[in-house]
């Protein structure tokens, strides 16, 4: 059967009305305490026609924070704020997962409790700068986690998964991509450990396996997804053998019978062919749905679905400026272009004020 972007799809226990997925998009609009509010609820509800919304990356603990004004899911005020969001999305007929996030070394002392150093698998400073409340500042050299500290971070993910459930989400996504903490454990560039979490591919994948076990213990596998980015250099990440590593990652994840694997194909937000990699091997080996991500337009999405290379397609930046992206794709209408000056931080401008087609027609 030929699959079309606008056909319904099953995703675990959910029936999605289409195969257009809203990818998680950091917008830095939840204030210094990371508490979503009515403006965030309006933003997500505007985009509820997506088959599934994957909400922006959200910190599992106070120490997981790496960017100013990003949301958390580790205290009661944050849970209450996210409940506003999920209620609004559900009233609009949508479905929404929360992406669970620990940034690891991609942080700064000013973003950490008590001005502490960020933590990482190994004490290796990343290139680049952190977005802090006082502007961009160079990343410091992180502190390497002690072996006996790691179970506490796994517990942070488990507790965050429970909080997401209380906040009314339909499921959760584990953020194991783009050079953040789980990805840092996976890669030999950032993981130089000599304990059971370092060295071999099997050991480097141990932290991901433990986090997945904890999160699926709360939700069940059929309401959990995992996001990976095998060849993306985002946040100064790399590995000497990405194909072998991520072939193994799929084998680690399969026993959990997850809802989906969300794969950034190529460089995050950049070229799709930046490095050789057989994404089809992951698709064939994984026993759940495959969400393809990165640089998709309508033609590419339809072609990939027709060829059976993916089950669902995630769109990121097009959703920023097009709250009614599904309608625009279906009708062939032109897309609004995002205002780059308002991508991160700020207020409703460049967030909830992008026009939908019906508004444009009325003006």
C-alpha cells in the first residue's frame, strides 16, 4: 500500500490523523524558572493539527539546564504550567509528547544550581558558547560524573517521566541526540571513561539503556520514543564508528518495544549528506515506527514515505512560522518564513502571532 503524508497512522496506542510530526523546538520562552504559561499553551494549541507534537526539550532536573529560559519538568510549578499546555492541545484535538532532556556539558556555571560546573561523562570542554541570561558565554570544562552519581541522573529521568504523566502528556521522548548528555555517553569523542559506562560500545550505551528502562517503567514502551542524531556534529559531538555505534543502539532499544525512533538524518539543521551513514539499516532493524527528520519539504517527505524509508516525517522550523503547516502542505499553499530575530527568547512576537491561512484570507 502506498503511504501518504496525510494518511492516518498508528503510533503505539495512538491513532494519528496524519504523518506530520512537529519536531521539538527550543524557543526559550518559559522565564528564568522554566515554567510554561498561557502563551506557551496558545503556541502549542495553534499547532495541534500535527499528527503528533513533540514538545520542546525540557530539563529533567535543575542541573540538566543548559540554555536560558528553557522549561523544566522537575518541580510542581512546572508540572502545573505544562498541564496548561496539554489541556490546550487536547481541547484543540491534538496529541503531545514531552522531550526529556539533560544537556550534560553543554551548559555554564551561571545556569547551574549554586554556580556548579556542568557534569559530563568525561572532563572535556566543548567548543562553542552557552546562551545564558547575561548573553553568550564560553562553555567551561565540565566535571566528570562519578560512577555512583549516575543512578541519580537515571532517577531524574524516571521522576521527570512521572511528572510528564501527571501533566497530561500522551507520552515522552528521550533526548539522546545533538551532543547532550546521553549522546555524550554514547560517543568516543566525549566519553573517555574506564568504568562500566566507558570503553566499548556496549558500555557507552549502558546509560541510554538504563534511562530507557526507567522511563518505560513509568509509561510502557508504546508511549516512549528516543531521538538520535548519528552523524550530526551538533554541540561538538562525534564518534569514530557511528554506524557500528547506532546499529548497536537499535539493538539496545528493541527489547523495550518503543513507539518510535526519531532520527536526525545528517547534520542537525544543516546538510543531509554531511557524512556517510546507512539510515536504512536503522529503519530495517528497529521494531517500532521510524520518524525521519531534517530538511524535509513536501516532495521529499512524500517520496520517502512512498519508498517505505520512514513511517512519519518530522518538520521543525516550518512549524515555527506556520501554525497550520498541515493545511498548507496539503493545499500547496506558500509557507510563512520565520523571523530569525525572534527564534529564541522574547514574547508573543514571532511566537504566537504568525498568521494561519484563514487569517491571511480575512485580512
